[in-house]
C-alpha cells in the first residue's frame, strides 16, 4: 500500500496496516479506493528528482569558471525543465 497516497487522499486515516487496512482515530476501518491511491502522484516528487539530477557543487563551480554564468544558468534550467513543478 502507498501510505503517503492514502494519507494525502484520506485525512481521517491515522494508522495503516498493509494486512488489515486503514483506520481512523476511533479504530474504524476507512474504505480506500485503491485505484485512486494507485493513480495518486506526489506533488513534491520533483524535488528529489531535481536534487539527484543537479551537478555537484564542484561541478557547478567548474561550469561557472569555464562557461560563465549563462552556461551555469542553462545547465540548471535544463534540469528544471526536465523535472517541472
């Protein structure tokens, strides 16, 4: 089960057990639409993808030194376009 999706879609869920389901604060089972859970896309996923794609700081400094500010901006912009908000 995608716990993050369930918590985002069902704000009344306080606990999730992969074997028995999702429960509210009173211990009542919350009916989950598994298709909605599977279709959910994390709106913050772009952050980790960008973080992994950005060049290291030393590499960014090399880009600045050898190519100038415009080359550095272009390298960063390419990643932002590949993983938009």
